[in-house]
C-alpha cells in the first residue's frame, strides 16, 4: 500500500505543477498576445529601425527610429513607399522616432510594401530598403 500511496502523491504533486505552468502560459498569451498572428512587420537591420506602421485606405504611415547616432537635418533624409515620397518635416534627432506619411499606397503581392530610406552624413549617402508586411 505504501507504493500505491507514493505513486499517487507523485502524480498529484507534479500534476498540479503542470496545471500551474499551463495557466501561466495561457495568461502570457492573453496579456501579450500571440506574436505570430495578425502582426505587421518590416525586415530588420540597418540604422533606421522600424517601429510601427499602418495603412488606412491608401494612406500609409510608418514610424522609423533614427539609430544612426547623429542628428539628421531636414533635407538630409528621405523615405519612399512603393516609389511614392513619404513626408516628414524637421530635424530627426538621434534615437528619436519620426512619422512618415504617404498617400496613394497600395499593397503589393503578399500584402507587402517596400520602404526605402536614405540619409546623408559625413561619410556619404546611405540607403536602406525594408520589406514591410501588413496583416
């Protein structure tokens, strides 16, 4: 009888632990959300980092972060979206986010949009292309 009681205690102890782990994982999915469902993303890399984007009708907005380490003056940076100039005004300080807006943008194949960003610093002109996917 001692073996049966020992086995039952073992199952009860680890059974409760498994239930607690499942509840914690479920709570994380509810609070954080499933990162693979319904997300809008852009390819990463480069010094101009993607933050967020949206497309309402044909009006597209994207927020990029200046990771160049230098302040960019107005006129020293530009962004195009599917070949359409995106507008933003003023200096773009290092480490700050800037909203770029373009009108007349349509989704390409697989809900993709091509964002090309250029900036000029003391070393010359740099261009980065990001492929963004809208869900």
